[in-house]
C-alpha cells in the first residue's frame, strides 16, 4: 500500500502513476546527466594532461637516444681500431708457426 493506494489500483493507466514515474525518473535522469558531465570534464582534463606528459616523455626519449648514440660512436671507432691492430698482429705470424700452434 502506497499512501492509500492499493496494489491493484497502481496500474499504468492511473494519473498518479504517470506523475510519479515522470517526476521521479526525470529527476533521476537529470542527476545522472549531471554526474556524467562531471566525469566527462574530469576525463577531458586528465587526457589533456596525459597528452602533454606523453609528448614531453617522447621528446626526452629522443634526446636521450641521440646522446647515447653520440657517446657510443667514439667507443665503436676505438673498438674497430683495436680489432684492426689485433688482425695485423695475427696476420704477421708466419704460417709455419700457425701450423705448430
């Protein structure tokens, strides 16, 4: 029983049913839309901040890669020079000594 209305009288054709359904559901729908708009605004703020951070991290990673490649080039050339010296040493060994080893 809802304030004097029996369950059998609470049908869809009564005016009070439409009044309660429209007003209660309309308020609920408006509240859901308001909450949804708050979540959308927060999501937009976070996504814009994330784009800025991702762009900064990408640029920083490019800078680090170029710095590391620049620092590896002198090491690579030094290793190539040492490998050339080792090859010259082994090529200078006479063939009869290589067969004895």
